[in-house]
C-alpha cells in the first residue's frame, strides 16, 4: 500500500507545509501515516498514534478504504465510465484514481478536489505531467462552487455519465442535514447513468469512550468528523440503484477474499456502496 515520496519531493513538500501549518494535525496527513506514507509531520504522527491508543481500527480502516477505492474505480471503468470527480481526494498515494482508471482506459478524465492546501500543492506537483487530470482546492460542501471550478467544469462533461467518488469524505460533513444536501447537490448535476461511490466510517462495535476519544483527536484538526451508522449512511445513496453487493463493510465490496491482515471485515469499521443513477 506504500508510496513514499522521494527526498526531492519531500523537500518541496516540506517547503509548502512550512508556509501553511506545522502546529496542527491534519486529516489528510494522518491518513497518509496510516497508509505508511511519508507525507506527514511529527504533529500528524502524534495525533494518529494518540488515536490508535483506543482505535485499533484506524490502520485497517485506512487500508481497506483505499483498497475499496481501487476496486470501485476499476469496476466503474469496466462499466464504461471515463470521467471521475474525486471529492476529498487526499494526498496522492499508491493506487490513485487516475492510475487505476488509466490501466483500463488511458483517456479517462479525473478531477481531484481537496480543501487541504498542502495536499493540493503536493498533488499539483505530482500530477503536472498527466493529461486529463486536474486538482482543485475547494470545499466539497459547496457542490455548485466545486462544479464551476475550471479544473472540474473544463475537464468533465456533466452531460455524459460521470462517477462521483465520495470515499472517506462524508464524515467530514458533520451536519446530518447538510450531508444529505451536499450529496443531492452533486446528484442533481449528474446525467442519467452516472454513479456515486461512497465509503463511510461507522461506530458499530465501537464503545462510546472510543468514539468520544476519536472525535476529540479529530477536533484538534481543521476538519472534525461525524461517524454514521449503516441506517444513517443509507439515505446518502437516495436516488441511486445500488449495484451488487449493496451497502456492505468495505472489505466485502466486490472482493473475493478478506485481506490476510484483517480477521473480520467489520474491523475495517466502514461501509461502502456504489450506486447508479437510473
Ligand atoms: C481520509 S482522507 C480520504 C482520501 C481519499 N478520498 C481516500 O479515500 O483515499 C479525507 C480527505 O478529505 C479532505 N477533506 C476534509 N474535509 C473536506 C472538505 N470540506 N472539502 C474538501 N476536502 C475535504 C481532507 O483534506 C482529506 O484529504
């Protein structure tokens, strides 16, 4: 799962990060740490380790989530989808959406969106040489603004089917009414035959104390989180027809086998689904 930066890339990244924030942990860089990347700082590693004290799920969650993203993009490309809007795309790591899609269709277009300036600057450097790939800094909670950004509007043709990827991003929309509106904002802009892929962390099997501790650690970042139960996640897929196997634990979505490092798929602590707009 690991893609570590070269020392040259890391030096450029550190220059970016030192202009922005070195004092506060950050979700994108904590996630990178759980994926064994090196695009993170001491403050991120400390917060990630703090969370691990009561959250043994954190690493399996990140790794199973990333694996789901790869399987979903492969599946969608096989269905003929050749344009992707990746919301909350994170720091580029191994198995990025354009890499997976381009294996099957080198002409596939991918618009990445993230709010975190350092993740965006890093992605911009790494993606500079790729055609048909853009990175935009924007807040995904504002669908109309996101869709009007040149990196999105000039790359994607929303008159044709597109796949919206909301993978490990909706927990950052903490308000329950707003999260439904956000998803609906993207859905209403998409043509019939478009898809939505989501994964979402869940508190099932987690004690109240573990959940409170996770919320507390994430509240020290600029992007606090809200975990949702399966019943709370399902309405986010309203309007879409779920493809098999429906809404399931991330490791179980179109996978023949659970990864060897995971004894129980529920330990990955997140649900995933892909739906198609009729
Ligand atoms: C856990 S990472 C997920 C990365 C990727 N989607 C994946 O599944 O591998 C969440 C990302 O969402 C970004 N994020 C959080 N809130 C956001 C917002 N309101 N708008 C855009 N990006 C956001 C964070 O900066 C971080 O990079």
